[in-house]
């Protein structure tokens, strides 16, 4: 049908005669008619256009593209989409800020989400990461509390630096990520010029069920670029959507962004002997110990046709894996395996996997789950909704897809990890070895600008943690805040429990 022949209809396909005037009792002072079905439908739908925004990662941008294998690592994994050089897999990627609401600025100081949905022949594989290789906490039970500190104060409805620094100073494991956040890396130039990381450790296993541990790293081919605090503030005032705009129009004009995808691989034997817990997401694996191994290339070459149907409704979950890939005993990952899927059930409904952007492209979900809001895929038809059953042709489990057996010696308890020196080492190394003098100066000024809004006792407690990581680091922050550096040094020499009691 030609475009000029398209007729406007209601959502049920009934023709609409006029979309500019309601049915009323008169031309000037007429009362509207309840029988005006088109009017009622438009208003009722308008009232329901917004779905709950994501609790985190609410503001984001996305695009379609493909992943191409450039190096054969099938020795380590039987995942079909990684099986041979040159194999391409369609994907959808979404980038986002973490803490802000949907109306927040793209240039906020915040980690950036970096999520990729691979539409493989064995079902969807979701890799849900960030632009940093680590995170603030290592146990999922802390996640709601951490996010509450990044949101608004329950009384004032304003950002609360006291909550932020109270939590950070009581959670020393956060120090490494805090250092990254307040460096220039905390404000990427835009989505095309930032790296992505799985952060978590995953399992790869091959056809013989031999397994290794892996971390993913997406290195931007556009060059890694960041903003200073001053540049970010200027951009927030001029264009709060600058990164969203940059990604869309780069792809629109054919300047397709790409990332070189690498992995680090660790054997089970190496994991047992490594210098720290390799499943602790607050730590990086040293590249000198586990160098980056090329895997493939990600290219984004197509913009979404509709933001809501694709970018807003896309649902990533680390629980979506394919044969050849499994989980690790990373405590934060273990919690995310449940939490992400559950977030989608709340926000989009129990059948969110049937939405176009979330539906597998090469396979069909074959489950015995039925009913619920928006079941639009036939709902299993006349087939049984239970298993086991005696009905021919219904789906059956297949032991061939079982992951490797992992022996576990367990003591079930709420294992509290004590404050350890290792929580300060990598933050100190980042400060001393990676940041040049200009970047150090940006870091300490950024911290002082934010920490200065918190209570003095919190300033002392947190600055002592910076001092434990590196004496120069803590001294410079203390000086900018006008704190007594001798007291900071004294607090740094205490245990965490003593330090907390001394700064209540």
C-alpha cells in the first residue's frame, strides 16, 4: 500500500474520521462525549505511556550491530558464536549512566553501563558490564544500600554527600573504584570513546568440560577519551544529552563505532594460587600476569527505529548464558544473576522476553511457563504446561548441555570479609603508577570538591583511607580540605574498627 493510502485507525483497527477535534455537543461551549472512543483511547494510553524507569542505568542510549570473531579461542569454550574466525553474530548494545534519573545529564561523574546482547544460534547471551574493570562492593547484599547513597536523601530529595562518604568510608573495599570515579575516568567524553569491561569473572568450558576463568575487555577503536571536571560541567549546561546525540548521529552518518574485544584467561590452578581472590570484583587481574588475548570486534552500524521499543525495553541479565559459558563464585555476580531478571519482571512483566528486542532471533523459548501480562507468542498453544509429561514432541532437558561439575567444600555462614591491606594496594598503585601529575591533581581536586560537602568526621575517616592507599594521595586531599594531616596519618594507622570509633 502506498503511504498516501494509509488510513489512521484506533488501536483495534477501526478507521478514524478526525484526529483534531473531539466529539462534543456544540461548536463553542460543547460538552465532550464519553462515546468518543478515539479521544478516550488517546488519553488513556497517554496516561500509561511511561513504564517504571530502571532503578539504576535509567538514562541510556543504544544501537544495533554485530560481533565478529577475529581469533580462534574454541580450545577454551564450546560457545557456538565463538567457534571460528570470521563468524558474525548480531547484537544490541546499550550504554548508560548508573545513578542518575532519566532526565540526568550524560556528563555526570558516574560509572557507565556497557551492556551487550548477542543473538546467538543457541539463544541470547547477555554481557552486562561497565566502563570500569572493577566495582565498589563485592557482595550483592550491599548493593541496595550502596545505590541508596547515590540517590536522593529521603527527607530533602537532594543528593547527599554525607550518605555517599559515610558509606564509602565504612566500606574500604570501595577505595579502588572511588579513585577511578573521581579521576577523569569518571567522566568519559562520550559513549564511543570509552572502554567496556565484564568486571565480573566468568567460566568458559570446552567440549571436554575443561574450564577456565575469563574476564572480557572491550577496547574502543576510537581512542579512549575523558573529560575534566570543568569540561563536564560546561557540557552539562550546554547539552545534557551530548553522549546520546553523539552516538546516534555518528551511526546516522556512517561513522560506525567499534571496539576490539579481548579476554584474560586464568586456569583453575592459577586461581587457587593467585595473590588475592580472583573472584573479588573490586580487584583487577594484573595484565602482566594475565595479558589481554584478542577475541573479536564489535561494530555498531544501525540506530534503533524506536527508542522506547528497543533502548527502553531492552532487558539485559547476566543470567542469560549459552553452552560453553558459565558463572563464577563472584559474590556480586551471584546476586546479579537473580536481581537483573527480577528487575525486568517488575518493570516490563513476566513475559519481557517476548518483546522484540529481547526475543531470541535464531531459537524460540521452549518452556512450560505460561500466562501473565502480555503473553503474545501463542502461550504454548494446546500443549501441556507441566513437566514431566507423556506428550510426544514437547521439549525435554538434554544432559549434553550440562556445565562442568565443580567440587565445592562448603561452610555455610554469612562470611564477613575483614578489612585487608589488599583493599588499598591497587588504589595506591593506580595513583602512583598510572596517573600522571596532571591527572593526580584533577583527582584530588575532584574528591575535595565533593567530600568537602560532607561532615568533617567523614572527611577525616575517608581521607585516612586515601592515606593508607598512598601517603601523598591522602596528604594532598587533607591539605585541600584543610584537615590536620597528623590526625589523618594517625587515623590511617588504626584498624578500620578503631578508625570508625574515632570518627563517630
